[in-house]
C-alpha cells in the first residue's frame, strides 16, 4: 500500500474479489440499483445544469425538473461569452495554469531528486518543513500575502497568482515525486556518472524520462486545483483584465443577474475543461490522490 | 558517485527555487500574521502593539469564532458518520460490480474535479426559493408546506452547506476506501470463504477491520478539510444568515476585508493554523493503532 505509485504496481484495476461469483442474484441487482441511484445523485445536478443552460431564462420558473430544450437556446452561450468575458478570462486562466503547472513540475522534480538521492545534513528538516505545508490552511496566508503584495506593489499581476499557486502545490508534488523516485533503482544513474555525466545531465537526461508517469500525475492534479482556484484570485486581483475563468460567473451578479440561462451556460463552460482533463487522465489522478493520502 | 551526490552547490541549486517559493508564499506570511496579530491595525495608517489582547478577545469573548469551530465540528461529524459509511459501502459494491466498476468510479468522482465556484452557484440555484430544484421537487410530491428559502433560514442553511460539501467530497472518500480495499490480499477472503463465512461476516469480521488504517487516513483528511472549509461557504452564504454558517477561513476573511480589522483577522489566522497543526498531530497519535501486518 505504501508504494502504490511505484511503476511496477498498477493501481486498483486488479480486482481480487471479482472472480468469486458469476450468477446474477437478487442481491446483485439490488446492489447495482443502489450504485446507479448514488451515481444519479452525483450526476443529476450537473445534468440539470447543462439542461437549463439551454433553456430560455423565462422557462426556469416552470414546474418540471428537466425540460427538453426545443429549440436549444444557444444564445445563452453567446451571451455567456460576451457578458461573462469568457474568451479573455479563459485565456488568463490558461496562461496562469500552464505556467504554474510547468513551474511546479520542474521544482518538484529538482527537489524530489535532492531529497531522495543527494546527501546533505538538513535534508530531513527541510522535507518536514515542506510537508507541514499540507496541514497549514492556505486561507491563513490570504491576509498576510495580501499585505505583502500590497506593500511590494505587486497586486494585479499574473505572477501575483502564479507564485502562491506554485507554492501551495509544492508539498503534494514533492511528496508524489519522492515516493516515485524511491522506487527507481540507482544503477542507471551510477553508470551515467561513471561515464562522466554531470548531476544536471543525470536529472534532465536520465531521471526526467523515467519519472514521466509521476510528473504526469503531478501536472494533472495541479492543473485541476489551479484552474479551479478562486479565493486567492478574488483577493489578489482587482483589475478586470487579469481575472480568471471562475470570475465569469461573478459578472452576472449585477446587471445581468436575471439572465439565468447565460449564467448556467457560463457554469457549464467553466466546468468542462477540468472534467475533460479528468476523463483523459483518470488513472494518473487516481494514483496521485491515493498515494498522497496514504503517505501524507 | 558519492562526490557527485554531496556536491553542495548542486544541492543548493536544486532546492533553492522551491524552498524560496515556499518560504516567501507560506512561511514568511505566517510570521507576518503573527506580527500583525498582536496589533490593532485597521488596514491603513498607524497601529499599536496590544500584545495578546486579540487572542484573549477571540478565545474568551468572540462567539462567532466558536460558532465557526462548532460548524467545522458539525461538518466533520456529518462527513465521518454519514459520508464515510456510504463511501465504504459503495467501495465494497464497486469491487463486485464487474465491468462497470470503472464507469461508476469515474462518475462518483466527477463533482470533485469541478470548480467550487460552479458547484456552489449550482447548488445555490438548487436551493433557490423561486426556481430551485428542491422546492420544485417538494411541489411535485405534494409537500408544498415544506417549501423554503433554504439558504436564507439559519436553521437550514448550515445543512445545505453540509450536503454540498459531502456531495462534492464523496468521490474522494470513496476513492480512498476503494484503494484501501484493493490493498487487502484476496487470499484472506478466499480463506474465510473456505471456512464457511458468508459475505456479511466476511465484510464485518475481516474486510472492514482490515480497512482501519485507511479509515484513519480518511478521517484525518476529513477533519482537516472540514476545518479548512471556506470557498463553498464564501460563495453560497458568506457565513450568513447571522453567522449561522460561519467557518474560520471565511470569518477571518470577512473580519479583515469587510470590517477592516486586519490585526484581529491576522490573530484568527494564527489560531487557525495552530488548531490545524495541533488537531492533525493529536489525531495521528490517537488514531494510531497497531493492527498488525497482513
């Protein structure tokens, strides 16, 4: 269980209990019914969201839960793009997220290597300091960071978000990287060093390709958390031009607040990228979350 | 090899970027909080040092602070006693669901990857007094009398928040227990079957006790995430009505940015961090039970 991130141990897809019975019993039907019921509870709000994003705002007050949109009100999505400033905010989010993900992947690879392979006295102390970051509530840093950025005149910049975003994902990313690096045999590195490779050559030419699965996990987890982050963006940004995608929905607070259809369309647009990323990288995410939890 | 691996310059270069980032964004702010927490700073202008007055005020006179902690406790209790048993049950069902197992697992987790801004607004609409899904449902089954402004009533608002948080976090809890089940060797259940155990005794006597290390992990995670709960509350009720749904993160935010009590807000931040650290350490100690190897 402790090395669930090791390359040799594929996660949960092997099912030890599966081969036991083959006959379809009443219990099995009941069990499936229960699973479907809970699955519906998990999904229904989202189905409702997509359905209503295609209705006219006036139709929201009808008595039905779901209503077949005939014809679908695509105008909601057009309004979402214009009132919600979706293209601009989407681009901002993409830039901030991609830079954060790449920066934190690089930093966690470097730190992970230094923590697992290099010999230095403070290694243990520094690692525990970083791991404390998983316990500390990030909300407690909002206030002092706001004061700090304000004093340094750094509010309203993209890097005002990129820096704290990269910092808060370091503990988890380093945890995943060190867990993975522990499982890699050192023989390859040793022969590379004997052949005259420098430490940087070893890290970027040998370790980097081997750790790609763990780096993918780190990147997917960090993409989702950064894309979804809201409270820091709400605190450190005031300029309309820099805001990130979650703020598209906030644009509907005032003058467009009764345009329900467009609001539902905006919410759908915000949710789609992370759902897609999750569906594409389900296994990487699953690995990262379980590995992080068990070790943390 | 050893010489290369103890190259001080290389170590410094590898560690420095991450450590600086971490120190500047997380460690230094905490020290700043400790500094401002002992002042009566109002956001602009001069301020005085007032020692531990803020902390004394918070701990002994601030009802909202304790309400916030109480709400975190309620949320934790709901998570551990309602969400987790469901998660364990479904995780067990999942291992028996054959080829659909992956589909279900994926569906259950989807709410967890969606932005809280979306889920909070979505559920606010579900609880909306006019077009909300919940009131429509009550209409549909003839319970008009129960129709309600769910988020506007201090008695129901906190339960709305709890439902949303449990809904969104369900996939996460399920995933933890599911991977815990995968870690239990299958020969144990086979041996129990040979000894004549039926499914019920197999699970209650063997599998669930063996799941306890994962329960410990899941409970610690639940406690800390419930204590840290902020965004859902911020977006759905902002702690209202009348602070009935207040949580620490939201409370310190409101104190600083709406009431301009920066010194006081920073003192709440520090207490918040201390609570999280102490609770995590204590829970780790208390829940550490040696269950033996398998």
